C-alpha cells in the first residue's frame, strides 16, 4: 500500500521561498544584463566622443600649422596658396591641409550673368537650366527691375518673403535663393567660389582653372588655363612665392581635414587676411 507523504507546516513556505529566490536571481540577472548593455553603450559613446575630440584638436592644430607655414620668415619657405594638398600629421593623426587664394576663386560678388553662364557651362549644367540660372542671377545682382529673357525679378521671390539683392551675393549659400540654382549645384559652386576676395581684382596666378574660365573669358583653352593645369599637374614649375607683395592684404582660405579610423573625420575652415607684417601677420575673418 502506497503511503502519502505529508508536507509539514514549513515545507510549503520553503517551496515558495525557493521560487522567490529563483525569480529574484532572474530579475537580478536581467538588471545586470541591462546595466552591462548600458555601460557598453556609454563606453562606446565615450570612445566616439574621445575620438571626435582627438580629431577636432588635431584639426585645430592643423590650422596653426598652416598659419605658421604662411607667415613664417623667408618668402621662399612659405606654403603655396593655389589649392594644393599638404599632407602632415599631428600626434599620429593624418591631416590634409589646403590653402586657397580667395582672389583666385570665382568672385560671386563681382560676377554678372555672362560670367555665371561661363561658370555653369564649365560645370556641364544643361543648357535650359543654365539659361534660367544665369539670367536669374543677372536679375538678382543688377540694380534695375527689368526682367531679362529667362530671368526673374523681385516679384518672383516676394511670395517667399525675399526680393532680388540688387547687388552681389553676400554669401555663397545665397545662390540657393536664386531661381535655377539647386542645392547640389550650389554645393559644387561653393568649392570654387567666394565673396571674400577683398578689394583687389581677380588674380589668375594661383587660381582654379574653372575660376579662370568663369572670371576671364569663358574659354576652356586659354593660355592661362593651360598654364595653371600644367602647374597643378606638376608639369610646370609653379610661380615662385618670392614676392613680398604677394603676402600683403591677401585673403586666403585654410581647409584642414583630420582623418581617423573608418569614416571618422573633423574639418576646420578658416579665412584670414595675410598682412605681410611681422607684428601681426594675419587677421582672422571667419571660420567654422
């Protein structure tokens, strides 16, 4: 005959206690896993922040390296200002540094519709869009209210709370307000254009070939363009930077890119006026 085992008064409580202990262990394990995941996430974020800070510091140092190369003693040792890439490093961080003469860029604040047409043609913009954008730019900068063929005046922009500038653009990004200029086109133009050329005229000696075409005569085979292409390709010695006047009252843009692992990078851009004076060799204009 089978005998039934009776559970004593404390047996059932001990069973409940065991279930509670197991449940508590599970809860603690879940909490621990959450904490580990959160900690790992914070560590990953901290690592990314540290890398960003390291690259940012290196990019800032790159600006100072470039300024030193532009303002050091002896004109024969100064860096080129024609857009060539200088490859240096700072504490193991590779830096790409480009210095561009603002006088050698497309000067948007000194252009008319014809110049803009040449620039857009150099970029391969389709003829219909080119005609609209060039004429609209001409109407944007001229001081009359007469609409050119394919152009528009203030009444076109008024619904957006805008009006034609009736003067040269104040920023490169302002082109985005002008009819015919898409964001992608403005981005392309921004790489070769400026409104910070100073009071001096366009200078082709250190210019981008596209800028020469847009600012001079619209030709792609002019002697100046051929010469600059040969210089930039290393086929012809670039103009010697041995004239002290080159460094007087000249605006240049310094662009520094610090590269980390993968796609990590930091960029700094600074426009300065080179004074040619030993006491204060440059004046910062703007930067980002």
